[in-house]
């Protein structure tokens, strides 16, 4: 069932094109990732779908059965509600029915012989059960626990929560709602790895359609069934998860470049013929080709993402080998101990990832490492010649009323404007962007500005608290590459599993007040954790049948993979033939041998058409799931 259909919608802000003639449909149970660089209009599109913004032109048709849930960014109307009340308020229909049931029960208690009241009560109870009312409170408990809220926080008021906790509460409210189309804007920001994994599984079994704005590559790869890439006002659509999207995008761009280049060469060849023969013996042929040229639909130049950020983390020079020592450290606030017996050593070049559930003590440990919190017991010591740079995920050092350029000048007032603008360009702030006020920046742009301030001066120990929050994929990849090439030491708090896997070589896992250190990549740590989980063996009388089913399925999958490989091989062969034909036409066949030229041109068109058909077949084959 189609939940909504969008037909040729357009949206502009001042002179900037955000959406241009975009069309798509969204089906029931479909989970779509909406990706693109910061500032391309992803949140704008979500707000348009949610009815929070109007379009300049075009039509959005929503099914009569389409119910949209979208997290409201401002929660000022709910500040006095408790966490549980805030989430339960997503189902006001159930709360209203429950209040009516209680009123009818009280009325019956006063007048047990009121038949009309008894009938109404029966109807309301059936309605309440049909709408899932009796399981609703239990479902809220499941959601809140899955998103990392402890039960003793359920009665805390929203106004007492941090910004990250409010965002998690908003996500819980959305998941508990009645809508069958969920619009999720960066849902994994402020979630720890355990909660992100829980959300992946919960969305898979929820059975609702979703449009998810996210840059968490590991999350997208297991969560969505389609990917929409927004850029330059256009929406490109892909089937499958993130890894498949990357492969298909590369193939599409290569094919678009080939067609564009081929058409340009063909147009130039025709124009040369017209120029040579318009006033000669072949005037009629030249005039005929001129008419043909006027009817050609010119292909636009292939779109590119342009140059992304080129972040560089500079070292302030070699420190002594022993960069940081943490010896039997106990941390807490007053009489409350948060972490016990923490001990680890960081040596020159080590890159540590610090992970654990929200509330496990990651921020507490960081405060101790940068000197903002004294240990209750134990010792923290920096090595000689160690210079520390610290990134705060709260972005607390940004002035909303200052310009981007002013923020960088604060860290080096004597620098020339050209030097500052060149430095900002490496973080994606080019042209007039440097004069933007901080208040007008997106979340990702604010993060990049804070990183620019942090990394302006060299340091040989970098401590980063959730540095990838709000960053788009290009910026994440640039930061990953910068940290991989950085010859200093790092300690990074992150829930981005893909980021951790690429960058860190040690894991510090905080759990139940203790810190455990693992040497190796994140994937190795995850495998060890899974292996450590107790397994329950269940006798299965149907193992033989399951094995037979598995064999049949394996054969089908093997045949399918063979077909895909055959198609790819044929494409490669035809592309090689196309290169040979183009070389023959340009250099191998004499200009006067028009028969060979005509034969070669005819074969060239056949090969190009075959390549297009094979790419279409390959897309269909890769989009087919073999059960």
C-alpha cells in the first residue's frame, strides 16, 4: 500500500535551491535512509513530509490511512511532564479511552444497575484492547529500557534532563506513537552502541515505514531497504543497504560520465562535418545533420559532490613514549562512586576508543583526564612534553551571536584573513560561509567549526567526545583519515562502530562501574563480547528438514550469484570492445573508407545499447533477494 506520493515538489530559501522537481512514493513497511551532505535540505524534506513546512510548488498526496510521527525539536510544552508521561502522551487516544473507562467504572460503582453505563464500558474495553491499550505501558518500559533509561528516571521531569536525554526521550515518544510512517532525524545521535543495536532490531520487527536521516553507516547497512541521496536539489534513489549503495553509485556515475563524454564527442564530430561542408558539395548533408543536431537532447554534465573537507590533525611534536598513566583511579561525586579501580596506559601513537552505555561514566572519566575532576583515589599523570586538545560534544565554547571567521580568529588574533579563510576551507567553510552567524549553522557545521578551533594549534594527545555527532559522511571520512594519519595519541568517545573500526586500536569498555581494556579493533572486541555471552541450547527435532531447506537455499543463492557474475563479466567484455571500436573509428580506419566507418559506428551503437541493457539487468539482479 502506498502511504504517500510526492509529485514534482520544489523548495527554495532565498536564492538557494533546496528541492527541485522531486517525485517519489513511499510504501507501507518500507525503510528508507535519506542521506546527503550537511545543509543539502534533509531536515527540510522531513519537515515538509510532516506538514511543518510548505512547498513552493508540487503536490504531496497522503493516503487516508497514512499517520505520520515526527519528533518535535522544541519540547517546551512538555517540560513539566515526567519521562513516562511524556512518552505515554504519544497515545492520547489510549489515555482518553482509559480515563473514560475509569469514569464509567466509578459510575457503575455508584449505580451497579445502570445497564447503559455497563454497555458503554464493554464497548470502551473492547476498543482499548483492540488498540493495544493493555500492552501499552509494558511497551513503553521496553522502549525506555532499550534506549538506555534506568527505571528510577521514569518519574523525573523532562525539564531536568540534558539535551541528549531529551533527544532520546523524543525518540522513545515517536516509537511509542500510533503512526505508521516514522520520520527519524539522526536517531542514533546520543545513543550508545547497545541502544543503537537495540534500535536496529526494534525497527526491523516494528513493521512501520520509516524515513531515516542518518550518517551512521553501520546502522544504515542493517536497517534500511532503500537509500535516497539528496544533493543539488535532486533526489537519487538506490535499493539495498549502505554498502550496496556505494557500489551502485560508483557504477551510475561512471556510466553517466561515459554517456556524457560520448555525446560530447559525437556532437563535436557532427559540428566539424557541418563546418567543413556547409558551403561545399555536401551542403544538403550538412543541413540535414544541423537539423539532427538541433533535435538532440543534450545530457547535463555528471553531478559531483565537489571537494569535501580536508581535515588534518597536526602533532605538536614527539612526546615521551609514556603519554598518559591512569593508576587504580576511583571517580565520583560526593559520596557517589561512579568508576572504581580504573587503570590503563597510553603510549605514543596509541588510539583508544572509550565505549559504554550512557551513564556508565565516560564523561566522568574524560573530566578527570583533562583535570576538571579530582580522583577520589588513585593517580592520573601526563607524560613529559604532552600537549592535550579536548573536543566537547556539547559544543559549549561556541557563541551563537558570533560569525564563523570570528571564532577562528579568537584562537590566533594575529593571523591574516587569507590564512584563516584557507584554514576554514579545509573544514568545508568556503566563500560567504565564513561570515555566517553560528546560530544559522546546522548541527554538523557547528561540529566542524568546533573541530577547526580545536585542531588549529598542534597537539600530541587528542581527546574527542562524540566527534562524529551531526557530521555528514564526507566529514566523517575526512576525520577518520586525519586521525589514521595522525602520529600522536588519541582517546575517543564514540558510538559510531564504523568510525571506531577504522580509527582505534584499543578499546576501553566501561560497565557496572569498572573499566576493561581490550587490545585490537572494535570488531575483535565485539566478537569477544559475543563469545562471552552464555548460550542456551534447545533441542530441535526439525534439524534434518532445516538442513535440506538450507541446501536448497544455498543452491538458489549460488545460481543467483553466478548470474550476477556472468552479467558483470559480459559488461566488462563489452566495455573493452567499445574502447577498441572507439579507437578504430578515431585512429585505425581510414577517413575515406566510409563502409568500415559505418559498420564500426553501427557496432558501436549496438554495444552501447547492450551495455545499458546489461546495467539495467544487473540492477534488477542485485535488487532481487533470494529466500
